[in-house]
């Protein structure tokens, strides 16, 4: 699929990307946002930015994030509401929100007139641990690598800008199990929430990122037509 702008999506809409941590939501959201002229909103990234800037919110959520637990619905709800108010021409891709049914209900309450479509990137748990444990990122340009599947050319160094690669504190082995538990118990029920509303789509996320991207584009093309 062409990396450039593909098409508009027929007015502002919200695409919710669901799936387990490490399932590729961030990678796919970035590509989709660029191709469809949408904004990419990652609640995890926005929260990490608060931590980096050492804001009051950042200080409040740091320990929770590093333990692999969910921060309060109120904190993320405020962030998401601000983003929804600034939808832009083609809307936003929500990556990492909603993470439980209460958040899905809140999103519905603030998006009454805006079409919302959920795409679940389904990935087997056996794959996820290696994806998370192997993930490294560049703090300068944001490029993401995986030491097992897509390593940088020089160990620990970003191909793009030469900066040292880092590991997210919550990608450490001891936190991954907690994140998966939270996903199973809190986030998986969100799938049924959207399925019941009939705006649910699923793609197989076990393949490589380009193939998954092609499948997601087919889904987006179908509902945006
Ligand atoms: P992510 O980058 O999406 O994996 O999110 C990293 C962490 O940020 C999560 O493990 C949570 O601690 C927190 N977080 C991100 N999005 C949410 C959300 N919608 N609700 C609660 N916590 C969230």
C-alpha cells in the first residue's frame, strides 16, 4: 500500500483501534493517520508526554503506568474529550482508548453525531510477550523497533537519527503479565460493546505489519465509501 495519502474518509469520524498491548495499534495508527489525513491520538503517548514534562498529571499517573495498570477513567476521559473537540477535517484515530466499557460509554456520550468505527487487531497472546519484551523506541524521532522481528542496523541505535534506543518501563517482563491481565479482564469486554452496536470490525494481527495494514485499509475503505 502506498505510504502517501490514500483518500479522505468521508468527513470527520473516529476510528477506535482495539487490540492487546503490543498488538501493533500504534504502528497501524501512525500509518493510517498519514494515509487518511486523520489525527493520531494515543492516550498512552499523551500520558507519557505528561510524565516527561513532569506535569502534575504526569506525576499522578507515573507509578500506575509503570505498574501496568490503568489510570483513572476521569484522567484519560478529559484528555480524550479535548481531542474529540478538535476533530479536524477527517477525524481521529484513537489508539489505546477506550480500555474498558465505562470509557466506551463515555466516548459514546461525547460523540453523539460523529460516526465511530472500531477495528480490533486480534493477536495471539503467545506473540505478544515477544513483541512487548523486544520493543525499543527512539526518544528523538519516535521510530519503533523490535530486537527480535525488526532490529535496528546497529544494536541499540536508531537507523533514522542515530539516537540511543530506549525501552518503555512497562515493557519489562515483570510488568507485561499485569498488562495482559488488565487487557483480558477490562479491555476485552469492549469488543462485545462495539459488536452489539454493529460498528465492529476485526483483522488478523498475527501477520507482518504491512499485511495487517492492507487489511485495515480494506475495512476503512468499505465503511468510508
Ligand atoms: P499504551 O501506550 O496504550 O500501551 O498505554 C500505556 C499505559 O498508559 C497503559 O498501560 C495505562 O497505564 C495508560 N493508559 C493508556 N490509555 C489508557 C486508557 N484509555 N485508560 C487507562 N489507562 C490508559
